[in-house]
C-alpha cells in the first residue's frame, strides 16, 4: 500500500518536473519558421492547434496515472 502511494506521488512529481520541457519543445516546434529562416515546418494552422494541445494531454495523463496508482494502493489496503 505505502509503496503504491509513494509510487503515485513520484510519478506526479517527475511528470510535473518534465512539464516545462514538454511545453518548450512544443512551442519551439510551432515557431520553427520564426527562429530559423532556412528551416521549414510541416505544421499548418490546424496541425499547430492540435500540437498545442499536447501539454494538456500530457498533464492529464500524468495526473490520471498518479491517481490510478494511488487508488490501487488504497484498494489493496481495503480503504477504497
């Protein structure tokens, strides 16, 4: 039980620590043309919008993974 709870918290901590890196990489992929005049990008406006949603889904995935691990630990303990 305690191991699952600690694992859930570690998952959330590591995931949130990597969140700025994910957001920076997404932003640099969207702004590739403005940073380098010779580089081209395959992102249209629609694709850029969808790629911009990646940090949201990353955050939701980290949150749901941590919660699922913690609930599994509580279920094993008989609390949930």
